[in-house]
């Protein structure tokens, strides 16, 4: 089993954090130089989806999409549980993970892809043809990031983590969106979001957050 | 247990199809008149996420996000399995369901929200403030729909369904995106996508596809 990664990207990081939280080590294949902001031609040719992460199992089958990979790994390595301990807890985690994906990763991707000079003509991931950047999406992406910070600040409230006392995959997705936004897109957590800031610092201090 | 729906929308339809495939009936609450293209103020006030679907269980807890709801229902009603019979099959279904969501539902939402006059100022779902429509996203949404048709046409190939011989939740998501696109956005399946057309007609003929 091995994982295809590209170091600059937030989505493979979700799987890497998940593996570290499980204490599982698998070979990680870099699909491109970090400073080139582009996956290698070899990888792009080998993978119809043209995105990372991808988990390749021993018969050569590839599983793409971060949460499909994490859920598969959760069945192989159930401890510690990162996707819930009973159906209702799992449903709440699924719900908040999906919101962190759509509203956090989605926002920061919109902001990043439409503003970074290295992504000129690559406004959407995975496309083999040009997708023009759209300047209006830079401003909209920033507004979405702020909305994400505010919504999750309210959800965290006095809890340690997004869905309560336990660290879960919802925290992983929200953290990877936030950390990428801060480091690459100057999307800072607003001062008004004290719960979010406390949560972010706590997650950043976990060994699994090292990139 | 009850489900909050709005008849015009593709996302609650995913859950309704899922329930029908399971043979499970639960009360369905309409959150707004179909011809008004807007959720009721009562519902919007009651739900921080301001979107449908939402599943309310008997203690009043609400679960939002179509796939979080479906996964919860799958644990309560495992037969027939719509999310896989073993970890690897489940991972492939998760992966293709997520692509149908991002690339099918995502594309048609972009096209619809940015072009329909009734959604002027409501370019993104769930927002309490104005989000302007962006004309460039109409064209991009159409290109994304075509990309979705072509990618899934290749994936279906000679199979009956998206991940092989069995009907799954990946088919539900892809069908709801396609049917909404055809009926509301004039997004027709290209003639070149014969596998996709065959698949679409077969899914449309299922009793669960009635709206």
C-alpha cells in the first residue's frame, strides 16, 4: 500500500494526518516538486482523475478522494476511532466533515486557484484543458473563508473539538483548510473567532499536524 | 424521524431516492412552495445551516448533508446495501459518489445558481447575506457538466452502473445531478456519451426515481 502526495496541497495532507493519528506508516510517493506547483507528467498520465491524494493498494487498485481513503483506512485500523463510535456520532462527524470540506477546503481552493500566478489557466483541479481564473472568485473565496471561520467558531463553542470532546476527521479537514489558507492565501482567523483560534492552536500542536 | 425537503432541489432528492431503494417510508416535511424557489422563513430560522435536506430524529437532533444522512440510514437499514459490501467496494463507491457530488452536483449548482433569475443575489446556498451571481460561472458550469458526462460515460463503460453490476449511492448522486441539469438548466447529455445515456434511462426507469 502506498499514498500519492503532493506536498503543497491540503487534500493529501488530510490523509497524512489521519495516518499519523492512527500511528500507521505507509510509503508516500511525491508526485511533483513542491516549488513547481504542478503534478508530474508521469503521475498525470497514470491517473485519470489527475489529482492527489490517491491510495494504491497491493494489487494496483487506486482509491482517490481523501475521505474515501480515510474511511477505508478506518476499517483497516479502527483505533483510535476518528469517524465515530456509534451511528449517530458518526453521522454528526460526517456532517461536519463535509461542511469543513465544502466550506473550508472549497473556499480556500476558490481563493487560491483564482489568485495564485502559478495557477493561471488552472482554475479548477484535475482539468487537462485551460480553465481561466475568475477575479470575482478571489473576493468570494475570501468571504467564504470568513464565513467558514465564523460558522465553525460557533460550532466549537466551549468544546475541545468540532463535534465535542473527541478529535475526529472533521477536525483534520477543517485544520488542513485553515492552515493552507493562513500560510498560502493570507486568510487569517478573525480576532472575533476566539473559539476557533483556541481550537486551531490545539490542533496545530498535535504531532500529526507536522508537514 | 422525519426529513426536511424542498421539492425543487437535487440534494434532498438523493435522500428520498435512497429511502425508496431501501423501502423505508418516513414523514417528509416540505420547507417551501416549489414555485417560490425559496425555503420558508420558519425553516431558515430553525436551522443554522439554512439548507435541505435535514433528517430530524426523535429527540430533535438534526443531521444535515445528504451523504451523512444516507450513511446513517444505511446503518439502520442495511438491506439492500447501497454503500458497498466490503471495505474496498465501499471505498470505490465513496470515491465515485464524491466525484458525482463535486463534479455533477457541483457543476449543475454553479450553472443554476449563477443563471436563474429567481436566484439573483443568492449565488451560494445557505447564505443569509447577498452573494452576487457571476456570469462567467454559467459558462464554466456548462463546461463542468460536459466534463462530468464524459468522465462518467468512460467510467460506466459496459457496466450497468457506475461502480459495476450493483446500483449504489454513487448512481443516486449522479442521477440527481443529471436529471436536475436536464430539466432545469438545459444541460443535455452529449450524443457522444452513449454509455451515460443508457445508464441514465435505466436509472430513470426505477421506481425510486419518481419525484
